[in-house]
């Protein structure tokens, strides 16, 4: 396959797809133009922007979303894993309405925050004590800072392709300009030998190693059991805090990926869907670490945040954990995702298009390469224009996915939805096969 020639042909097809996109979404374009008068590029969240303009959404129901242009889409994005419950779960709605009736922003402790903490503690025993925040970004910021304060050390090990929130982006060789000014050591993901070499160079200076058991924004790339076990053993031996960022992966089993792998980290961070659709973050871990925040202790560290215990997140989050996210339901949804990803890979395996779907359970990502993807280093031949074309073709077929190729199965996603997606991908494979044929 001549990659340069493929890119030229795909670019032509992509231009045509974008033109159809423009013609089909005129109301969204008008809204984008209006929004641009107050927001830079009409945008306040980079990941949801789409060139030449984003589709504006007006409504969501179950596993569907509706655009300003009047079209309904099968939602296979699920708000980048935060929309696990779908858009109209009655338990979450009832909880939020009850919170409205009782009053909000009361400026004090509530029963709801303790209940939410108990529910999380039960599912994630590694969180012997925990505290709330307003996003996964905040949770990771606090967890890293806590590890530094607890150990008295300054260096933090992260991994290539990692995303730990808006101020912790490690997708490329250069440092993202908004990355927090910590002393980071960037190690190769899923590479025990390469990581060990870097750890050895700074063994006495490392406060924490933070890792996603499966990189989410990096392309749904699972860490191997051996890799995670090695990190656990090394950090325990050197007095380093091991942080599992389970902001996304906690939805992959009742107790997250730490339960699947039976690895207990020193700290865990959570976010996304656990707030029941409201802003949510949590960080916690071993009692001796988290007790640095105990205000009854002398020299306790203060941790502020007006909305840390906001009543909507605490009430809706607890309702979801109590009434919706049973162990059997989580297994069912992740089983549906496993089946879908397996079927998608079987579908594309005989195609002329270089495509593979990575992931685990209800989370997956398409990559336009035939490589065995174990880290972002394996994506050097990924044909990004072909992935963009896939996005526009899926939107035209009525599917809402991430432009970067992320696809998620949510609780209300049905077998019929999955079958429809398989048919749409099959059509893409057939209709676009000529783009890579010499």
C-alpha cells in the first residue's frame, strides 16, 4: 500500500464528504456563526469541535441525540464515556428533581455526600478514604499534588498517549502548552523495559506513577496485566504512590479495572459518568495518604471547592449507583461492547482498508492501521484523513461518534443499535475500498 497515494485519494473523498456535511447541516452552521461572536471559533471545549463547523445538539433521549437541523442520531459517543446512563434515565431524573425541590447551594454538609462516598468505597475498596471534586481533571490534579505532599518528592511519571484531564495531555512529543507545570517523566506505555530504565534513573525522586489501565483519549489502548503488575511492584518497592486513573475505565467492571486485574493502587481517581450526568470527580486511596486532609488533625492540608459536594451530583450519582449500575447490568453492557468490537474487527479483517478497533468492554476506538496497537507508538502509520472520512460517513448514516474514532456502548444502547452500526461500517468498508486499491 502506497500511503502517500492513499492519503491523496482519501483527501479528495474527504472534501466531498465535508461538502455534503455542510449542505445537510445549515441550521448548525448558522448557530456556529452566531456562537463565534462570543466564543473563540464558537467553541468552549476543543474535543467536540469539528471542521468546518460542529453540529449543534438540541435534545437527547435514551441512546439518541437530535440536532438543530432536526435529525436524530444513534448515540455511540455517550459523551466520551460520561453519558453511560443515556439521556433519559428515570432514576437520575427523579433524583435531580427531588434535589431541586429540597433546595441547593446550601453551603453545608449533607447526607447525600456521605452516602455517595460510602457507595464508591464499597465498589472501590482501594479508596479507604476519598474526597470529591468537580471533574476527572481536578481529581487527577489533587491526586498528584497529594502524592507530592505525602512523599516529599517532586517527579511524576506519566505515559505517552496519556490524558489525565485538560491540564495533563501527553499525546505528542512536545509539551502541551496548558499542561500543568509539574516535573513529569514521560515513559513508554506498555513497555516494561523502557519504563523500568526511566524509573531507575530517578528512583529516589519519584512521588507518583499515574496510569490509565486503558488509555481512553489515547485511543482505547488497554495496558497489559504484566505492565500494570510491574508498576505495582516497582512503586511498592520504592515508596512511590501508584495512582490508577479510572476516570473512564471504572465503567468496565463493578470495581473498575483494578478489580479485573486484582491490583490495588495506592490512589484512585474517578470522574465522568459516576456523577449521573452532572460534573463529578473523586480521588482517594490509603487512609494514611488521605488523612492529610482530615481537618481535625494539626497541620491538615486544606482542599476547597464550592461545588465539591453539590447536591445534584451527590443525589443523582448515588441514585445511579444504587438503582441502575448493578453488577449484572455492567457485565451485560460491557459484554455487548465486547461482542460489537469483535464483530467489527471480523468485518474489517478481510477488507482492503487498514482498520482495527481497539478497546475493552463498552469502550473502543477505530484506528486506520493494520498494526497491533499496544501504544501510541504503534499508530505512526495511522491514516488520519481516512479516520476523518469514517467520521463524516458515520454521521451521514445517522451515528454519533467521536471524530477521533472513539465509540462507546451505553446502558440504553440496544442490540438493534449495534447491528445498525455494523451495517454502516460494512457499507463504509465496501464503498470506500477503492481508496486503497492500487
